[in-house]
């Protein structure tokens, strides 16, 4: 199995949508497939991982600044050369599930084994992820931090706890945590909006 097919099967297995996609294809309805509002909006790019923060400054799913979250950012590169630059594995998982008709040919993630800001990108399928450590997560209560080599991941684990996972396992963890994470994010945003309205009422 080549890398492109492995990535595709990983996504299908993690979200359990293979059967749904097949049923949709057989129905023949004009609206089948990825709805237009979820199609990546940037122009096709054969190398979206190069200068990715300039190309994709904000996450299309949550609006967060990808430069601020350079250490957790991801780039999902689809077979048609469209790409989504996201802030985190959480939002990359959303991209992969919404774009079920697009095969991902490469997925990139911020490499926390490297120094500097922004962190360089590493191939997600070759990275080691530290899941559930004391390190803070991005868009999730259970952090999932990527390292370009296993040695750096083990060193981070020794200092911060957590479990070492490959990309397939980390993606599955992201989908497993999705419901609780979305509920928490929604609650936090509602609370921020309430406080902002209170401040406006006092001014």
C-alpha cells in the first residue's frame, strides 16, 4: 500500500464513513459529495507546505491564527492540489471528514522536535505524537503534540507523561475527543461572549 492510499484508509477507518461515502456515490443525486462551503478556498498548490503560514494565515474551521499556534499547525494536501492549513489536529480531523471525496496525498504537522519559531513542518505519517501529556492542547483538552523523531517524543514523555502514538492513533484520538472538545469550546466561547456583552453594558 503506497503512502497516499495509507493516508486515505487511515481517515476512512478513523471516522467510519466508508460505507456512507459509497452509499452517497450510488445515489446519483446532484448534491452528493463534498458541499461547496467545505471545499478549501485557496488556489491549488503542488507544494502547500512551503511558506504555509503566509499562504494559510488562519484556520478555516475555527479562525485561529496559525502563526500563534505554529507548533500545532497542520497542512492537509489533497490529491487535486487543494489544501487546508489548520491550527491543530482537531481541525485537520474536521477537514478530513468534510472532504471525504478528496484523497489526502500528504499531511504535514508542526515539528516540536525542532527549534525556532515557526516550527518547521514534518510529514505526519512519519511523526511521533505525544497524546494526553501535561503539555497544553490546542482545540482539545487532551493534547496531541507531534515530534519529527521518536527520540524527542520519548524525551517529552519522560518530562510530561502521556502516551506515544503514531499518526493513525493520534487521529483516532482526535475523533474520539471531538464531542467533548466541541462542547467545551462552545461553552468557553459563549462565556466570552457573555462577558463581552456585560462589559459593553457597563460602558
